[in-house]
């Protein structure tokens, strides 16, 4: 029965079988070594007098190895396999486009992305998704613990979810349809069913941004909850979620963090919160600006770290003119909104806030935009509000952006499995 490489040190003196990819071959005068890679890590196989066989086992050839486990402090995990019997499970593999055995990726990002089916095998490239997978676990487990229900909503829709963002149009049995920009309308609707819901799924934005932080398709971590007082209740849940994601990354992806040289940050119990107007002053921006620029966000991130020792800072009260129609205004001054952004290390990570929940407020908000609540884009969505919805709000986290900020990746594509952007549709 096959065991994994990380189990080898616990089987000293036993005969075991392992299987994986030939990661590296090293030849010395009297002995040679084969380094085997599987999903759990690396193992060292000692070969004596098997030079010809080693020559046939090119890197990335899949093999099965049966041998005796011997202690060796210099081997991975302190043990290695000796007297091996090696059985190739495939024909000899072709030379990979990048050298997967090197500790660092010796190729530029375009080369890595063009050759993603193989490049993702590199331990340092793979580590990015190990972090992402752990973060997903933390997101789900935290919200499960808070009595949220996971939902899955359509990704092909008849109208644009949120106006102002470009959409991908497609032919739907001869009629028009679009790829969903967000599960926003659906997750609000489902608050009327389960009170607390979340979704993990792709969203699509046909915005022509060619930057290191934008993708045309990304994984959105959405949550929505009912019976709140205001957006601060949403922010409190978000703080718990981010803490849970970080804890899961620490417990489930520790090896990946070590490989990437990353030290986990902590999110404070009380996240620093600035009103938008105050944030503009701190960032040195003009008082009339309707949004924060990337430079403003960086300045606020530096302020939070300097003044509060925090990698996180929340900005609340964005102008209503910059928020979607379903955003709840600030009761004391409807110029501002009951919404927020959470900045992580100087970059916007999360957008959230309180939503309108009265049908009459939606009618007024749409009329103010010159639109009708009876329009096809809104009629089915607003049906839920006709029949009673509690005060509610929610947030959305971009998974790839979270992992990029956490790992220090300069480009979000570095931690995206198969990125889709302005120029890339393959592999």
C-alpha cells in the first residue's frame, strides 16, 4: 500500500511503497540520489549501481518506488529509502519548460502563465494556491460556525447585476444573456430565506483594466446577513471571517508559508475605522474627491501600521454617488453611505455595507437614477422586498487579491491558477 512522502520518517526499518514525480536526480561518484515529489513533499531515494536506470528517469517521470526506510539526518524529514525497486508508471517525461527542482522559479511570469499546466507543479508556484485553499477553508468554517448557509447562485443572468461595470455578453439559445458580475441580488434575496448566507464562486468583470490587481474572472467570497443595526455589524462579522481565514492559513498551509517566506499578520480585535472624509485628509487628498486612489490607500495603510500596528484599516461612509443604488445612506447625512472598504496592507480587499431593505426606498433610489422598479432588470429582484426583508448587509472578498497581499505577490496573477484578463484566455 502506498504511503506519502511525509510519512516516511515514521517508518524507519520498514519496507514501504511511495509514488510520485521524479523531482531531481543527483549523481555522485559512488552513489546517486533520486528526489521524489508527491502531494505531501519530497523524499530521497538512494541508488547504488543503477546509473543506467537513473539516466532513463527524466525529471517529471511518474514512478512507483518500493524500498527500505533508513534514518539519515541530511535527508528530507530525516529519513530516506534505500535498496529501491523503481517502476516507471509513464514513459519518460519531456524536459519541463522551467526547472521545477530549483528552489526559486527561474522564469518570468509570462513564461510561468503560458506553461501553467506544468509550472504549477513548482513548489513555490503551487504554494500560492495552497494558501488560497486554506483561506477558503477558513472562510467557510468561520461562517458555518456563525450559522450561515452556503448557497450557489446562477452565473448566467438575463441582465447586468450592477450597472456601471462592463459585462460579458453571450448567446443564450438565440437570446441575450450575461456572465454574472456578482451574486449580489441573489444573496440579498436569500437573506429572506435563511437570514445568513454565503457563497464561494466566480464572478466576471469585462472592465478593460490592465493592472497587477485586476482580473476578468476571479473568485469572490460573498456573505450577507439579516437583522443588523447598521454596517458596523457587518464589519464585525467580516473581522471574524478574516481572522478565521488567517488562522486556517497558519494551521493548514504552514509549509507553503515557509516556502514563500511569509509571516502571517494578525487582524486586531478592533480594526481601526476612519470615515471617508477623515481618510481623505489623512491621505492628503482633496476634500471633494469621490473615491480613494491607490496612492491614498497606500498612505492609509502606512498610517494604520504606524499608528495602530495594524495591517488592516476600514474606511466607512463612502459618498453615495460612488456606491450602488441598493446601498443604505448614512442616516445623519444621506450624502454619505453606510458602507465600507477594508484595506489590507494599503490595498482595498473588501467592499461591504448595509443595504436598503424597504421596497419604497428601492423605488425612490431607482427613480432618482431615472430608472423604474418595474424594469426587467429589477422586478424579480425586488419581489423579495415587496414581501418583507429585514435590515441586512454584506461584503465580498476577492480571493486572489487576499492571497496576493498575504504572500507579497506583486501581481495577482502569480497566485491565480489560470488567470483570465485583458490579454489571456489560455491555458
